[in-house]
């Protein structure tokens, strides 16, 4: 593999502030852990059980159209909840004290159609290390149809991306599960190949788990239930559409908007900010906070705390964010939070602004 120089963060005077914040956060978690440990384990059991029970209900009573379509709709919702509450934490090793148990739990993601190996690489080694850095943040990196990075390659079609991309967003998970995973495995120009070589056994797992996913969601219901192929395919698509819309409300709000920075490494591949400042300037929180976002949505609205402290379970993020806000007020740190509506509106505005391409004829005159 060709040696690649990774971007590196600058040194600044706020390292001491971050170290003190980290110490305060660790002490806070130690205080809360005896009360919260049971809630973490409960979620690890409850959400997979909800998914399995919903699926079994479809097989048992899915011949009734209302039960069938409601079941697939709920599977789409449950898929996102499992990702936010369990898979995301398991891949960061924050559910169980045992590393192997966290690693095995991540395989539930494969059963829901994603490839956990390549997602782990994209999320941990690239997105978390270099959020909003063009060529390194694989969570934001999408197809050529989208120009999210202001420094990304501009195509004439991008001037209309604020119109066509929102219409394509319901296909997000369809693309991820059935197209993008395969591209990451077989297209060695993809970003993840900068740092890894995919083991052969992972290719076997890729095809095996994709086949299992399609079998139990399409083939088995067709075999068991008295339904048409059109009905089972429409139920499968309903699940993916539901999960896509639900997940994008979460995934689009923290990074890809007009108020977030997209730092550019210099000629020596040095980034302009320190680690802490980079996370603060590229990530924002969502103001909505209630029992639903905390229990069912995995505290997704506290995303800044997650990027600063990814080795801490999401159940602690409300209190961790409280500490972060105190530090932001005391040291004038650029902590940002918006409502979900404002954040999504800023994302739409980003699509519109990044869709503006230069008029070469106008420049030549």
C-alpha cells in the first residue's frame, strides 16, 4: 500500500483546557456509572428484542396488509434506534467492559444489512479523526451527485443539488446497504483504502450477511405468507425509506451546514486547529432534549460531546454537555447548538451555496 501522510492537528494554548475538561468528564462518569450501568444494558437487550419481535409478528400475522406494512414501517424505525443506541456505542466499545462482547454486538448491524467492518473503518478511523476534512471524512463523502465540501469538485449538475438531493435522500439507506458497501470493497480509489487493506475473510462476510439480510426480509416472508412479490418488495422499500428519512434527520444536523467549518490542511498537511477546536468548529448540537431523544434516539442531539469523548456511552452525554457549556462560557469556546429545523435549513442552504459553480463564459468576458 502506498504510504499516505495523514492530516495532523496544530498545537495551541487550549490543550490544558481540554485536559482539565477531560478529567472533569471522567470524574463525572465515575460518579454516574453505578446509576446508569443498568440503563445501558437494558437498552442493549430491549432494542434488538423490539426488532426481533416486530419481525416475528410480520411472519405470524403479516397476511393482513395493515400488520404487514405497519411491521415493515416499525422495522425501519427500529433499525435506526438500534444503530443510535447500540451499534454506534458498541463500535466505540462503550456498552460492555469486554472488548470482544462489544465487537460481537456490532455484528447485529450486519444482520440489518450494513457491513460493520467497512463502517467501523469509515466511522472510527476517518470520520472521528478528521470530521469535515475533504478526502478524509468518509461519513460526509458521498457520490458525485453531491457537493458537500466547499472545496469539492464542482460539476454543472451541482447547481441543482438543493432540488434533487432532498428527493433522493429517501434512497440513502438503499444506496448504503446495497451499493456503497460494495463500492468501498471493490473500488480501491475509495477513501478507506488510504489506510487499510480489506482482509479476504471480510469479502466472505460481506456477501454472506447481505444474502441473509435479503433472505429474511424478502424471500422468507414471501415463502411463509400468502402475499405477492410486489407486496413484499414494497414492504422492504417502505422499511428502507422510513429508516433513511429517520436517520438523515440525525446524520445531517451535526456537521453538514453553513455554520460548520470545513478545515483545509496546508501544504504540510497540517490542519489549522487543535483537536478540541476542530471538533467544536465542525460539530454542533441540536437543542431538542426530552425523554424520547434520550431513550429512543441515543442522545443524538448531544453530538459535540460524542466527538470530544467518543469513548463514553451516550447515556452520559446530557451531563457531559452541561460541563462543556460551563467551559465554553468560561473560556469563550465556540460551542454551537441549533434547533433541528434550523440545522436542517442550514444544511439546505449549504447545498444551495455549494451548488454555485463558476461561469467560465462570464469570466472570459
